């Protein structure tokens, strides 16, 4: 299994910092399992993927050439797609 470096954008890190400890730990565990994981879909019309963690959605990009995953945004289910 290839090792990927994970980079958090400012909006994603800000959302994580606001969460309570159990929810933040659950999100970090799901993120650090990427690119393998459950309930992952590619967004139509974008080069983004969506990871579902409870009622939160994690939007991210994968660069397989340099093995980097960029976490673009994390937000609640109804709000995360508004910017895209």
C-alpha cells in the first residue's frame, strides 16, 4: 500500500478545530485511512472525491504522481457542496 502525504487546506483545518474531541478523532481516523476507505465517491464534473463520515463530508483531491492527498473542505452534509 503506497503511503500518501496528507495536506489540509485552511477551511478544512478550521472545521476540524471547531469540533468536539470524539468527532475530531473520528474524522482524523477516516482521513488517515485514505485513499482506501469506505463510502468514497468521485464528484461529477470535478476532480474531487467525497468521503462520508457520519453527517460530515470530506472533499479531497488525490495526486498519485507525487503521492499527496489534499483535503479541500470538511463540512456538514448540506453545506459542503455549496462552494463547488
